[in-house]
C-alpha cells in the first residue's frame, strides 16, 4: 500500500527519473508537437499540390493582376471609377460599398431594435403585440428571401424612368431608384461639413462636462438640446459666411435614365431594408432581455423620487441594461456585416460581387477568395475592437 506514495515522493525528488509515457506534462508537449508537424505537412501538401495544378493549367499566381485594367463598370461607387481603372480600384469600390451598407445598416438596426425592444415591454397591449408580431415574423423568414421580396417590390412596383413619379420638384421615383436633387459643388459645403464636425465635438465635450456637473451638483444640463441646436446653427452660419449658395444639381431625364442628382438604387434600398428589418428583430429581443435584467426595485426607486417614465428609461434602466445588451449586440452587428455579402443575389456591387467578377475575368480564384476572407476579417475585427472598447467604457464600476 505504500508503494504509490514512495513512487510519488521519488518523482517529486527526481522528476527526470519519470518515463516520458508516464509524465502527463511531457506527453502533452509531445502530442502538441506531433499535431503541429501533421498540420504543417498537410498544409505543405495542399499548397504544393495546388501550385502544381495551377502550373499544369498555365494559370498565373500572385496579386500582380490588381494593376491590370479592370474593363468592367460598377453601377454604384462612392469614388470616381471607370472601366479603364485597375482591378485594385474596382475592389476598393466594392469594399466601400460594403462599408456603406454595414455602417448605415448598423446605425438603423440599433435604433429600430431599441424602439421595438422597448415597445415589446410596453404596457399598451396593442403596441406590445405589434412588436411581438414583427419580431416573430422577421426572425422566422430567411434574410435572403426578404432581400428577394424587397427587391421585387422596388423593381416591379414602380414605373420606368419615362413614367417616373414626381411628387415634388427635383424628386423622382422609378424602377431605377429614388433620384433627387443635391446642392452643386461649392466651397461653402466643405465649411459646413467642418462646422458639423465641430458641433459634434462641442456636444461631446458638453456631455462629459454635464455628467461631471450632475455628479457634483445634481443639476442636469440639457446636453442633447444644446448639441442639436449647435448641429443646426454652426453649419447654417458657415453656409451664410460662404455666400449662401442655393444652386442645385437637378436630375434630368436623358434617354432611358436620369442624369444628375443622386440615385438611391433599388438594389441598395432592398439590401439595406432587408438587413435592417431582419437584424432589428434580433436586436429587439436583446434589448428586451437587457431591460428585463434590471431589478424592478431600481424602477420603483426612480419613480419614487419623481422621475418621469422617459427619464427612468434613459437615466436608470438603459445604463444598467447596456452591460447585458452590448456583447450580443456586437454579434448581431457582425452578422449584419457578413450578411451583406448576400448582395450578390440582387445585383448590388458589394465587395463579394466585385471580387467574383474579377475572378471570372482573371481566373485568380484563390487570390480572390483570400481577399474576400481578409476583407471580412478586417471588417469584423474592427467592429469587435470598437464594441469591446465601448463595452469596457460602459461597464459598471463599484466604488
């Protein structure tokens, strides 16, 4: 009965005397080394086999094709682009289109999900049931089917450009999208943009000062109203200082389409609407769960000191619910960004669609798929880093 004890004491005194196959730590290291070697060997085999097959079919490898002329047009672009530009420029256009959809979609989804989540808990029976119906309906219809539905609505329900609806001067609605007038290029507009940014910066500083002041004195500073006033007044003053330009770039029908103004295409509208409505249903449930995680006593205490329902929600419930809401909300933001790749199904020129066109023309399938993976990895990691920073910033600190 004393042998195991004597053996253990011997091992502790002289670890080198333990055989390799009886030492769990050494065995674990050996297994990990063997597994790593097997993975490297498999990777080398796949790489060398792929390289040999590409050489046999005379398919060039590498990213040198990015400097070649693309030779295809892209319907929507945030930057100047033509078919004479390179594949790198085309991929940049696609990446910007994906970022545009993801950025606008995340903002709208957060707003919609918050409103629906709060409505789901409303004491009004009708509002609560309508929110529940929306959540159940949108969650249980695949997002791809929703994209097809909205695209059909936008494309089939509106007339051709020649019979476009014109509800007001400078605004047209047809199956090519929503076309509306915009101000012509002028130096005053750049000054207005800077004034807008400065107003937001002042609002951010006022918000920090207002919170500090409230903690010290208990007095609430109307930060939102002051910031809203600055966002309107400062750009207006910049517009006046720049000469108050009023010239507009009005769209005109030329041939089979409109020229001038800005066009919001059916593809972009259907993609954005489908992603927002679908993801917003999941965000609503996350918001509902976060609100319900706050103790009922917190609400009753806030109401006891005379806070109105809106103040209770803004000052008491949501700040505490955010610690529950933010982590799953981050996942839904990532899902929206990744689901934007379904744009190819309805013809929107996102990064995946542009890369697929590039692959079809160049035959660089491996490089193209690698670029898609790297791009979405970058989008996802950027979103995660920001939300993790925000989550850390909003966490409750006990003092």
